[in-house]
């Protein structure tokens, strides 16, 4: 019964997110397409000039560091096991709809992250913000903000961390024979060391792990594609034909292909869920649009890059319609066919990097929202111990099917809370985008924003003096 309820909520959310993505794409004139070059340029953007823009803060992090933190949570075990499951159940065409949802979702990611920057607050030498903050200061609805803060803390900070830990321990046990308890203890110890260092330490770790895991995975897939170059046209052909039911159905019906692909794309890149804006708000930039563009690129990185890598490995192997394997096992078997016995070990290491970076990022999303609700140091200490310690060990010791279901339901409710605010406040993101583009056309290489440019909401904006 709980599973059915979860499915129904998921389908409703999928439709709402798709409609929002279409609407935001139209209103921003396809910002995710026309400003791709600017997205990459901004990865090199340093914290704002100390003489202009936002005031200097001693623990400011850069655009790339905020990008790394958000990608760390987006890119997790779902990019491997989730993609494999979608292909095994619905067929190669699900990959096409996964791409479509990423292209639409990147517009939603732009709007929510731009709003997170607009409404961010100063906090002990750093910046803090996210949906709870723009719901409070933009929508003026503290009850809704508290609901969001509680849900994201329970989901990302606690539930999802046990899931990531469980996946790491399973992978290490199957690949190397290591005890889940031992692996869990090591994970918990390292996680606690990192999270007690605050956002700056989390950002530093993320900027190291994210490039390693993304580039390493991409290089492996490029090598496999080069070894099987003659199959590449066939791979793209079956993705497109299966997506529209043009060829023989390899997975399910056209409807199931669309549903599974869209669901995997939307839940993998988290666009609209309200998680990434918590990271986006931490960057010190000269204009809110900068983080909007950066987080759009994060959606592309998650789905068009990492998820596609998994899909290509499986489709090149030809094992996607094998009835006896699915999920992470399908990825391991497919990779073994291409690179031999090295495959399972590589996947185990990839899962370790993907899932561990998610543990650290997930924790921070909970921290931001705990701080929204209370500044009590004892509460924060208990949360840190639970998120990075207790839940990591819990995941190492038990099966988590029920946790997955509850976590998925909470994610759906999170998204609805966030989308209410994003749709209502989106007009400010559109105005900010117009201002950014106008300044760029005037030859200003580093556009600036000041809150006086929006006098009707100036009193609700803490930064941007």
C-alpha cells in the first residue's frame, strides 16, 4: 500500500516538474541552451570582488566549490543502479526521456538556485540559504518553511545517508570481501571528521572528489566507446527508436519507457526538489544569476554526463535485455564484459566515491535547515553525530527497502513545498536574468547586482547592499 502511494505521488510530481520545466524554459528563453558557454566560464569565477558586489565574508566559497557540493549530492548510487534498473525494466528508450527531463529540469534548477542567492543570509562568516529561506522571506510563510526544513533534514541528512552507506558497504563486501561493519566504522569516522569542519571543509573535499569521480568515470566510458566505435551509431539508434516505439519494444510499452526515463532523470538530477539551492546559496558571487547558471550545469553533469556513461556501458555490452540481472549487478556484469575482471573493482571504487560524496553533501543540506530552525549548539552536535555517525553505521548493518520508500515519499513532499515558492517567486529570477544579460551586452564582463534594484522587496533581502 505504501509503495502504491509512493508511485502515485511520484507520477504526479513528475508531471508537475515537467510542466514547470517547460514553463521556466519558455520564460527564460531557453537559458539552459543559450548560456552554456557562460556556465563553463563561471566555473573559474572567484569569490566576489571585495570592493563591490556582496560584502566579503571570511569563509566565502567559490562558484566551483558550490557547484562541487551540489554535484556531490546529485551524483550518487542512483546514477549507476538507478539507470541500470530503468533500462532493464523499460528498455534503452528510457535514456532518451532521461535526457529530455534533464534539459527541462535545468531551467527549474536555474530559477531555484538564483532565488537561493537572492534571499541568502549572512551567518558566522559565511552565507547560508535555500528554500526554507526564500519561502520565509519571499513567500512570508514560516509554517511551510518549517515543513520543508524538517522534511529535507529527515530525508537527505538522515535517511539518504543510511542508503548511501548501505550501498558502499555492499559494494566493498562483494568486490573485496570486506566486512560491512568495518567499512561502516571507517565511513562514519571519516564523515564525522569532515562534517565537524563546516561548509568550508565540505567544499574542499567535494572539489577534490567530484572531479576525480566524474572524470575517471568519463575516461573509462570513452575508452570503452573507442574500443567499440562501430557500435555507437547502433546505440543511439536503439535509444531513439525505443523511446518512441518505432522499433520492436525491448523493454516495456512506450508509456512505461517515458515514465521510467522521466522519473530517473528527474529524481537523479534533483531539479525542483529544493536540495541544490542549499549549496547554491553558500557561494559569494557578484550576481545571483551566476549560481543559477552554475547549478543548471550541475543538472547536465549529473544526467547528460554521468547517467549517460552508465547507459552507454550497458548498451554497448548488449546485456540490457538479460532477464537475470538488473541494478548495480547489471553495471558490473556489463563492465566486466568490456574490461574483464577489473570491472567489478572499478565499480566498487566508483560507488565509494559517488556515495561518500553524497553522504557529506546530504549532511550539509540538513545542517542548513537545522540552523534555520534553531541555533542551539547541542541540537547541531546531536544532528552531526546522527547524520554522519549513527545513520552511516545503521546503513552498514541493515536492509533499507522501507527507508527507500519513506525517503522517496519525503522527496515528493519536499518538491511540492519548493515548487510552490519557485513558481510564485520565479518572476524575480526572470528579472535578474534580464539584468544580467543586459549588463553583458553593455560589455560588463562581471555583472553586479544590488538589492536597491528591487526596491519592492529590498527589506527582505539580507545581502547585496
